[in-house]
């Protein structure tokens, strides 16, 4: 897994590079699951989905489901 770097200081003087943190490989497609799918999704699938988006979470299954619903479903 490669990390993305960016220049600090506008390129003047000595160039410095810093790691962009955990957001270096965010998937291009936003997850398209319904509330019902999140509510019935297996814990292993939720863990994989959250980790894929750089959102690893520690907690029980119910906490992970609520987090995913809050993160990926927007009110209409």
C-alpha cells in the first residue's frame, strides 16, 4: 500500500514531504446500501467496509451498525 505525499511550503527552499494520514486510499465509489442492509449486515462485512474507507471502529456490532448508518446514509 502506497501513501500519498504533498509538499509543504509552496516549493520554496528545501522541500518537505508529509504523509497524508489514513485518507490515502479512499475508494472512489460511495457504498450504496440501504438502512435495512446495514441493519442486517454481518459484522465481518461491516468491519471490512469501515476499514476500506479508513474508518476502523472498535465496538460491538450494534455500535458499528449505527456508525455506518450515520456515516454513509444521508437524510433525504
